[in-house]
């Protein structure tokens, strides 16, 4: 959808959904999309599934769970495979967010693969992060607390109709009291929900709206946008360097260096620095060609 002067309208609220495998992220994304549609907002969904390390393919089961939304003209779902990328997302996820934003979607939901302690790329792509957990997984909160737990803007304990949900909610709330924060900082709410039954979803949607309002009034939204742009540019640089070094035939001229590592005549670090230096030389030689 175009804006003034033919420029694309931008202003989507980009929300990340992350958490441990089996926590119900896809079902929660579906429920949030339904609430957003009932409130008159259009919704884009990016669902990232893990790729097979053997075939490279992905089942894309997240899309299957949202199949009933596919007929809604106000919802667009894009399934994507990780294709070996770490961090819970895929390399093309940021481009997909840009396209949905430019298309005029009011809400863009980005669902990561099931993640662990330090897979936090979603915080560099979204304005608000929902960390989804479930009761009955033993030490799941302990496993998450050093990484994923800290990036949450909203905590959702899904499947809250299960035994032990109250304990999980209490543990999360207790742990959040130990995190130092400024007086005017956003305090992540801890909410119970049952996405499969669509219970408690309105409260989650209200919390996300409240977080967006806080970002705007505090000036944090602009800072997050700057951080997101910086992280994205640096990731593209890393990908271009990796493509230069590891593309088809890129190492053919450096087999001798690798053989020296095998013979323990050269350390892996020294070899890597030499390869990077040669790649930079090749790049400079291309730039100075007439």
C-alpha cells in the first residue's frame, strides 16, 4: 500500500515469538492473528522452521497449524526454513519483514524455531519480543534465564490450563524481580494463556499494544530501530565475507594453506587470517580494474 508521494507506508508493529520447542508458538501466533483481525488490523506472519542437516529441506509445519487463516484476505503467511542459519531465524527474515511492512500490514508476527539459551536474533529484528514457556518442562526456566529470558518484553506461559502453570508463573515473576531496571523502564508482564483454547489472548494483545505505546512515548522505539538497522547491516557484511571466502571454488587456491594446518605447520587461526587477507586482496583488485 502506498503513502504520500508513492512511498510505501511503514509503521508495522513487528512482534517476535520465541521460546523452547513445543511451547506452542505457532498456536499462539494463530490466536494473536485472530484477535488482531477482530480488532480490524491486517496481519503478516513469518514462520521459521528448522532445516534438515541432511536434505536441507523443512516440513514447514508451522504453516499447517495456521491453515485456517490462509483464506482470510487480511492475513498473509510466509513459511521460511532456517537453511543453516543460527539464532532462531533465517537470513531472509529481515527482508520478509520489510516487504510486509511496505505492504501496509499493521502487525507482523515473526515466529522463530524452537530456541535455547543464547539464540536471541529475534530481538534484533522486532520491536516487541514474546517469550513463550509452558509448565511441566522441569528446569526450562533455569535453562532460559541466562539468555532468552532476558530479552522478553512480554512473558506468556502457554498451556496454562495444565498442572503446574501457577508455579511457572510465580517463578517467572520472582525471577524478574531480581533483574535491575531503571524506574521508568518497561516491566515485562507475565501472563498465562491457553492458545489452543484461545483463552487469555486478549490480555497478551493488550500487553503488546501497551509495550508499543511505551516505546513511542519513551523514545525507545527510535533507538531500537537504529539498533535493528545496525545489526542488519553488520549481518549482511558477515554474509558477504562468508560468501567471498566460502563460495564455490573460493578455497581452491588456498589448499596449500589447509594442508599446512593438517600437518600442524600452521595454526587454524593463522590460516583463517591468511585466507581473510587474500580475500580482501581479491576484493581490492576487482575494485581497481578499469
